RNA sequence: GGCGCUAUCGUCUAGGGGUUAGGACGUCAGAUUCUCAAUCUGAAAACCCGGGUUCGAUUCCCGGUAGCGCUACCA
């Protein structure tokens, strides 16, 4: 399906891609895909002081990682300065804008004074009625001028927002805002309108923090005698304290979640559900299904708290349902990133063994980081023993003897498979008069260093007989050597 | 302060003039089991307040309150 719908995502490179920005990008993308339209990427780098080129690269990477491919761009505002100046000049010639010689310092003073007197402040129009002669004189004095838009004295501007509905603002509440700074750089308002016009954007989908800006921009479209795009504002994403999500709430950038081992599909699914519910009761929704049912009119009007717990749950759902073939390369990346290369160095861990290991572990992984982290013992012999697990499962003095005996019998178990290893262990337990669970738990700690792991016999198969036997023996040694000096006390 | 917007379980939300107000995450309890995860069963948990309209409002209208946003020569 092809349509002439054109939307854009326009981040400014003053920070990494924020999850709020990511959701805006996602909704734009879903809307375009749903309607058969195009998404244009634009970089709003007109703030020379705060914009950093390397951040643009990072933003692009994050978008790609999320799978939100844009159709045109990126277009850089910093390369279109002439266009903005020309537009400001046009507006000036048409009497819809005027040069303003007030300095930021002067304005700041007036603003502060008004505030201290608890008077509402908006630009007082000092330069509004300047004559051409006044302007010549000021320019001759070397004064720099910004260009301000002349807001009509009366009337109201209204628009129908796809998500928020009817919005109305009285012109008396709007000030003559700056279009072009005195250094010749455009402000946000000028850049957005000029670009959205030139790029023939049909739908402006952006954060609700821009609702108040919209009437100003509509006024500009009207002054330019240009058609106004359709607007759709998205509720904001909040932290747990209901304050706008920021660094102090922890990770806010897409890149940070990537580094924490979150899958892009999970983050996308989670973000999609923050403010929008696809038809049906399912929470795990495939991207194709989202595209099919996406509807801006169904987007919520209220802000949403970013719930890390739910993201974690969703990530584990995606991790679990990922085909091993697709999970395997991701795990390998994590392992080598953690210096664990591709599993055991002795070559015992073949590709197939690695696959089985990952398959065994994937149902209990919360993030990709669990593989080099909590599951470390499955990939290297250099792992630590959890003191809590040791305390809980190795407290019986007979454990050392049992583990030694178990090692011996495992060495002789034929076949070394699920049924064989289990039979061996249960037989030993019965002979020694201990509950199988005691032996199983003690062995689990010996093999993984943890009190928590997959089923013991699955673990044994994945580790392989040699490794099982040696780890059981080492554990027995460790226990004997520490007897009487504190290991059993957990320190 | 001014202006704008919003308001259903702790969180994300469905719903809508008459419902036992539904689902999901989380929480708690139980089942299962070698631990954990998963799974299954069950439980606690919400319509911000006040007026109006109406036979009947959580739903529609108004007001209040609260929260958020904007109030820059940031975006």
C-alpha cells in the first residue's frame, strides 16, 4: 500500500536516544508503516552549543538497533541555515515578523523583575513598533537583531489533535516568539515549520510537551499561506515518582537498555504498550500485528510511568521464545564481551554443546547479561561459590564424603544420560540413607556454585562427564580443607 | 503566578449511562518439584472530590483538587 502520508522523527543531538524519543519514533514508524507512508529522519542540530555530532551517530545506531528504519534522511538542520534565514526574511517583508534589538540580558532583567513582582511576563513588544529609521540607526550602532514573529493581538488559534482532540489558545497568551537568533541561527519553531513544509510532512507526531508550541507554529503556517499538517501529540513517559523520566531515575537511554541485555523486540513491545493498546488482550504483540492495528486515535491521553519490572518480564518472555539459533549468536557476543570467548577453553564445549547449554538456560534468563553473569559456571571453570548456597546446602558434614562417592560413581555411569545419572544419584542416596534432595542440592552447588540452576541432571549432561566428576571432587576437597575453619558458617 | 492538558487497581491499561468494572506486570497464598525459573489454581487491589443532567452516573456537563507540560535568542 502506498500513500502520500509523510511523517518525521526529529531528535536533537543534545543527548542519547531517550526511551521517550524512542517511543515517539516508534509511533511515527508504526503510523507510516500502517498507512503505507514514509518516515523521514531529521536531526535538529541548530543549538550549536549543545549539539554534538557523535550523539547523532549514537541516535542513528539506537534507531537501527530498534529496527526503526527511516525512509529518507537524515536531514541536518545545520545544513539548511540559508533556507531558514530566507523564510524569516519573507515573514519580515510580509509584516508578520520584525527585528528585535533587545539583548538577552535586557530581557532577562525585565523577566526577573516581573517575576519578583509576581506579574505574568511575556515579551513586551519593545521592538514591535520600531520605524525603519529606528532600525537603521540601531543597525548602524552595530546592534544585532533577532527576528520575532508578530502574534496577532486578538483571536484564538485552534486545532484538532488526533489524540488530544480540540485544543484552543488565546493569542493574548502567546508572546512574539523568536524565529531567528541574532547570530543567524533559527530557533526550534522556525526550523520545524520550514522543514515540515519543505519535506511535505502530513502528520506531525511528537511529544505532548509540544502542545503549547503548536498554536505558534500554526500561526506561522497561516502567515506563510501554507497548509497546516495534522498534529498528534503523545503523552509523556514518567519515572516512578511521576516526574518526567530523567537520569536520576536510572537508565533512560535506549543504549543503556541495550547494554543491560535487553532485546530490541522486547523494548519495542514494551514502549508500544506505553500509551497504546492493540486490540485483543495479549501483551506480547508481534511487530507485524502492531503495524496492522496501530491507530493514533486509540492512544491514551495520560502520561505513563515507565515500569522497569514489566520491561524485565517482557524481556524474559522474548528471551524464552527466541529460537536458539537466533539467541546463540547474541549469547556468544555477550560471552566474548565478558572475556569468556566461546565457552570452555579445552574445546570440550562444542558448538552443539553450547547450543544445548543456551537452550537449557534460556527459559530462566532475564537478560542477555545473565549468560556471562549468573550462568557463568556453564561457560568457564573460573566461577565463584555463592556463600548463601554453600551455607544452605553444604552444612551437613557428610556432604564431602557423599560428593566424593558421587564423583566416583558418575565416572562409571553408563550411559551418561538423563536416566543414567539420575539412577546413579538416587541409588547412592538410598544406600547412604539420605534424601535424594540433599545430595542433589549439594551437587548443584558443587557444579554451578549456585543454589539456583536448572535441573541437576540436565546440568550434568550439558557440562559433560569429565567436568562433572572433577567439579564434584574439587567440591569435596574444598569442603574437607575448610572443615573446622569457617566455611560452614558462610564466610 | 499565567496558559494548556490530563485523571479507572501500586504500575500499564480495557470498558462505558444499568457490568460481579475486564486483562497484564508486580505482590501474597497454594499445587508441582532436586533449587530456581516456567506452568497451573486462588487472593488482595481501582473508577480523585463536589455539584448538576438523568429513573439511573465510574461513564455526559460544570467546579474544585492534584499531576504534568509550556511560560528561553533550548528543543
